[in-house]
C-alpha cells in the first residue's frame, strides 16, 4: 500500500465533562443543525412509545456508563442543545422498530510477511461522521470514525494495539422480553476501545454487555490474536476463519446462532446486497487455501468492477486497513469509498 503523509484529525482529551465541552466547542454549530434536523424528523412526543424507550435507555446508560452521561450533558450544555434531544440522538430511538441492515464489510487474514491484517468499510451515508482521536482520562486513547456529538465510537483502534472492526447484523426485530432495558453496540464499541488491550479482554466485555441490537466484531490485537464474533440480543457465536480468512457482511453465518434467532421469532432473510458481498469475499479469499497479502486486501476494498458483487460502495463513509502486528498504533484509511482516493495514514504520537 502507498503511505501518504499522516493527516491531522481532532483530538479530545481529559475528563468526561472536559471532552464533552471540547466536542461542543469544536463542532457545536454543526451539531446544533444535526440535532435540530433529527428532532423535526423524530419528535420525542410523537409517537408516545419513544418516551418509554428513551427512559429505559437513559436508566441503563446511567447505570453502566455514568461517565458517558456526564460527557453528553457537558456537550449539550456547552452547545446550547436540549439535553434530552442529544441523549435521544445517542440512543438512536428512531431506529428501534423495523429492520436495519447497513452494508459494512469485514475482511481479515495473515499476510505471510507482515502477519495479521484487517480491512473494514463503514458504509453509512450519514454526513456527520468524522475521524477523531479520544484521550479519556485513565483509559486508553483511541482513534475512531465518530458521529459528531455522540458518546459512541465506530470502527477504530487504540494505543494498546487493539483493533475493533465491525459490521451491522440484521437482528433488530427480535421479539425478546426486556430488550428495551439494554444498550446499543455504539456505546459498547467506545468502551472496547477505551478499556481493552487484548482480544480476550474485549471478548469478555462483549459477552457481558446488555446488547439490544445485532453487530459483528472482528477483534484483533498486536500479538496476532483475532476473533470474529456475531452478536445479537439472543446470543453470541464465534465465526471461525475459513482457510485462514475471516469474512463477513451483515447476516448470520453461524448455523447454531441462526437457529436460535429463528426459534425466538426472527426469520433471517438477508438482503441481496449483503449476500452478494459475502459471496464475493468467499470466492476471492475463502475458496481454497493460498497466501493473501495486504495488497490483495486493499484491492478488494477498492474494486467496483462487478458491482454489486464487490465490496466498494458509493455510500461508504470510510475504508480502513490495519497491519495489526506489523504496525501497531497506526491506521490506513480513506475518507469515503477507497475507489480513486489516496490512502491516508494516522498514527498515535
């Protein structure tokens, strides 16, 4: 891969309240517009069930992550935004009903020369994603694709050498009791990057989290450990590599987990696009054992020749590549789909 000069991204550091104030000072006007637009589309007083959802999510966040409550409050007050509206945006109360199946993809394997490599796309057209570095007091600093104003993280890595690649899992309409007394993977992602140094630590946190939605995690660390977990409110299952390759789009590939989901009332029928992407990854990387390189990974993320039978997506917000063992503390990424764009490099200083 080409390695252009490192680029600057915003850095937020200190206590939760201080980080919250810095976020508002850095992007307050943008955040005001975003929250106002969200409020017009998804008012909390209509329909009435939003209020119950909001209250349950708030209680769970305060119980599990009081420091993130403190951060959100500081952001809202500094940016002159109603606290309730910013919390509601963080809770994604507009996305609880129905099925959500975005198009992120995950790919990982061992390059024979440089060891473990991981690629990931963030396929979400939301215009307020921004690469940012966080240095929370008493925790690991981390870099992530971040939705401005939120207390979340998305795809990212930390200074301890942990990589967290993710994709959504179509599991949002499971009919299980008390699901509203749970938290989304957005907050879990942030806690993984801030609190965990190795795959075994991260897996423990994932399995202990009261998860309300479906998500796939490829966890990897600088020691070469890696694990791909498919997670939803009904259970968690490990997806083993095929011929040494981890590959996933947005649907369940572990038969036992799929059976458990369907027994709970969820009929799993992935859309055509997620199926096409997984088929492409399988054909290119999992059909037979052979060595793959980081160059092959970058090429797969950059190809649109057979759309939709490829990974590159016109709605991609970011594309990431990590050379996990060879370059801990460094990330290669493109702002938008990788097609026709220069790869940028970010490293912790």
